[in-house]
C-alpha cells in the first residue's frame, strides 16, 4: 500500500500546473522549429489578419464584397502561398506583389463578361504565374496566392461597378497580412547563405595554413571540418529562404561563392604530401596567400564590405609561369608527385580567386574586364531584367519541369473554368481552387491526394450541413465560430494532411458565406460538388500532361548532361593537343551550361516528389557536380592554353597520351549517358589511370606542366563518374563492386 501511495504522489507531483503547461505550449509555439510549431505560428498570423479584414469589411463598412476580397486576399498570400523566409522577408515579398494583385483582380473582373474570355485569360495568366516559379523560390511560393487573386473575380456575376470594392478589399487584406507577418510570431532566424559561405571560407583558410606546416598534409580533424563546412552549403542542407536561387546578379554571385568555397575545400583535401622532400618555397607562399584570400573573403561576407582581389590572382599567375619540371635527377614517381601537387595547388588557388571575386560581386562590387577572362562571371554587369529574361527563356522548353508544371496548372484551371461556366456551377471558383491545390507533379501523387481530399471534403460538408441546419441565420454564432475554425484549418491541415485541410476549409467557407447571405445545408453540398469537379479535372490533366513528373525528366536530363560532358572533354583535350587553339572549335560550354541548368531544376523538383519503387537511387548530386567540374575546368584549361606556350610545348607523345585519356573518359561518360537515357542498368566502371601513375605516361622527357593540369581535371571527372555509376549500379544490381568509386 505504501509504495503504491508514493508512486501516486510522485505522479501527481510530476504533473505540470495548468499555467505551466500553457506557458510551455506558448514557448514551443513561439520558438519551436517542428512542423506543428511552424504551422501554428502561420495559422495565428493568417487567422488574425483574415478575420480582422473580414470583420472590418462586413461589420465595420457593411460592404460584403470588400469583406470577401479582404478575407481571401489574406488567405491567398499567407495561407495558400508558401513564401519562404522570415516574417519580414515574407512581408516584403507580399508588398511587392500588391500591384500584381491589383492587376489580376482587375483582369479577372473584366474578363468575367464571357466564359471564353475568362478561359483564355486563365490559360495565359495561369501559365505566366506558374512559370514565374523559374525565377526563384519566393516568387514560386507566391504564385498560388496570385492565382487565387485572379480566380476569385473571374466568375459571374459580371459586376465591373464593384471593382473599387474588390480592389479596396484586396488591398486591405494584403496590408493586414503584411502587418501580421512583420509583427506576429516571427519564425526563429536561420543561418544565412552568406554566413555559411563565410564559415566555409574560414575553414578553408585554416586548412591552407595547416598545409604549410609539417607533415604538409591535413589532419583527420581538418578533413572532417572541411567536409562538414562543404556539406553545410549543399542546397538540401540550407533553409529554403536562404538559398540563392534567383536570377539576379547578386543571387547568382552568392551561389557562385558557395560553389567556389566547396571546390576550394575539396581541392585542399586532395593536395598530396610532398613525399620525403619539403615543399618548394613558392608552393608554401601560394598556400599562405590562399589562406589570406579566404580569410579576406570570410571577413567581407560577414561585414558586407567587398575586400577587393588581394594578392592571390597575381601570385597564381606568377606561380603558373615559373612552375617547371624538377631536373634534380629525381625518380619519375617523385617528379610526378611534385607536378601533380603543383597542379592541385593551382586548382585550389584558382578556386580561392573565384571565391574572392564571387563574394565581392555578391556584395555589390563591379568587376574589371580583366577579372573575368574565362567567362565564369558572364552575368556580371548585366541588368536584373536581362538576367530574368535569360532565365525564363532558357526554361521556355518542354524539357523544363517549370514549363511542364505551368502547362499542367494552366490547363487544369482553364478546364475547371470551362466546366464551371458551361454548367453554371454555383461558387465555381471552388472547383478551380480545388484543381489548383490538389494537382501534383505526378499522376500517382495526384490520385493519392485526391482520394484524401474527397474524403475530407465529404466529411467537412456533412459537418457544415449540420452546423448550417442547427445555427440557421444566427450570424453572431458564425462570427464567433469562424476564428476557431480558421485557426484549426491552417494549424491542423498542414500537419495532418490534405484530407483534414479540405474538410476544415469546407467548414471555413460555409461559415464565411453564411455571414454574407442566408445559407442552407445546400451550400455544403455545392462545396463538395465543386471539390469533386476540380479533383476529377486535376486527375485527368495529371494523366495527360507529363504524368511521371520529374522522375523521368531527371533521368533524361542527366543523360543529356553526361553526354554533353563527354563532348566537352573531347573538345577541350583537342584544343590542348592541337598546337594552335584557334585551329579547333571551342568546347561545348553553352550547351553544357544549358544541360546543367535543366538537370538542376529537374533535381530540385525530384526532391519534392515521393520516391517510386521502380526509381533507381542514383547519385544525381554527383552528376550535377561533375557538370560543374567539367564546365569550370574546361574554361580554365582553354584560357590557360590560349595564353601560355604550354599548348605548343606539350609535345606529340604527351599530346597523344592526353588525347587518348580524354577520349577514353569521354567515351565512358557518353556510354553511361546512353544507358541512362534508355533506362538500362549501369555497370560500375573501374578508375582510369591518371596523374600519379608513372606507367600511364610516355617514357622519355618529363611531362610538361600543362599535362598535369589537364590530367588532374580528367582524374577528378573520373572520380565523379565512378561515384555516379557505383550508386546507380548498386541500386539496380546490389552492392557495388570493390572497384567502384
């Protein structure tokens, strides 16, 4: 009896006081980073802004049209939209979208005069708004809300005389959501991409400094820190609001900064030890300058003040000119080690120069023409409008997943508008809203979502019908219930799934429209009918328009990318072995850059889709990195080959060897791309001989420096290919062979 009593007392004592429990819940809501906390903060902001806007319009101004547009504008830009970032960042985006919203509401009002006009408008406007996602995550997040701002007014009755009330209500709703986003329950801050790049640059500085001290190689701790700093810059590890994905020059430069920091860290890890001899003083000096430049870049990124080019570019040019083959009678193996180490130091220094230049460009410094000799910073000096046009035109192709999504959404919305206009669906915009929110990038995913949505909508309609029958015309009761139901909708819906979201939103719209005009249980039935109509249209369009989503597109895009890498390898080695660069075509860099862009956009969408059982788990990230390595290395080698006498000093024996190595690797890339395009299983390819293997080089005179530069580039691409094929072959045929990657 005693022990039982003690246990019971302990249980009672451990139970938190109601006030303490409420305080803990509020703290979790305010500072938590889980799904429920994020959804809760968002639900509070949406509810406060939407309810305030609705009540001001309906009960304060006695204008039902103003109230309707105020409520749906707030819901559109904060409930339906998914704009990443902090509260102030989202508020800034919403403010910039206000003029666009005014145009959309006006267009929808004027085009509602005829069904065909509204349908054509939906095709054009729906496509443009969805396709704008190619410009970056913030515009992509705002696009669904902007779609709703056009959908709402493009239905009968044709009432242009109410345009002023519609625009006033929309403006009121957007302004209140801006205030709510700025002041209410802002999300905890996340590490910015600039800060992560600065951390990576400081880690690189420490690694370069460590390479200047015996034993002249990185310790395990330094390697671990370098890997962690590089991984932190992967897009999948960076908060969506901080990813520099936009087309503007500063965003491109910031993305370039992160890429250069990752390359610098990787190259410093690859630098081999000098063997039994101490490093050459010039190599030690170059490492010191790499460390100094990385520290300057880190300081610039943290303070926001450009640091300038520093001493590293001039030192790198001097190091390359003075680099010679050792002639002290060393064995071929030792000579190869020294030259290969110098080649990797040059690559590391080049990455350091790129890091410094990109960081300064991201911070607003204008580049001199001599700072972009290889075309890496082609976007520097271009206006934001031109870069936007360049990004959008590049994706204006059926091969782009952004184009596919825009076509899919615009067709679904136009079909829903046609059906609603032809059969005169009451509240037909609900059918379009269902098509907009339920259609997914794959037919299978759309089907699964539609099943859940219809179940939730049916249960929500039944609950709404019961509520409408028992409450009747008591608008006060509806006004009291609305905030509670809306808060539950935007809190529970994102955490419990689309079924809950549709069911609760059915209650929301029923309670809203019951306050605007007398309503019966038929309103709930109409809501379910509209959701059913929109769901069926979404299913049909999902089956007809690219039903497999990004899975197949990613496979095809990566196949094209790999074959283009092969072509680039061939053309680059041809330039280096031709004797005169002008006698050969330049590498396929524009096509490689375009293929890389398409593959990256497909990979971004692929990550948001559920995995299918028949999809191989390939290392798509390794394929994208191979594209960047090929693009960057080819530009650098061609620039050096055209400016140095190294092309003509390569010699026939080493030129033939380099051409053979390039042809073999290019053939492997093209073979893997062909197999991947045909969805055939890949075999893991064994590593090819490269720098550091003396037997792989012709006998006789020592190899010239340019040979090691090119072979280091080829060997890095061979490692990338081993990673790609090992991952794909392992997924298709079991564990990879011991020779893989």
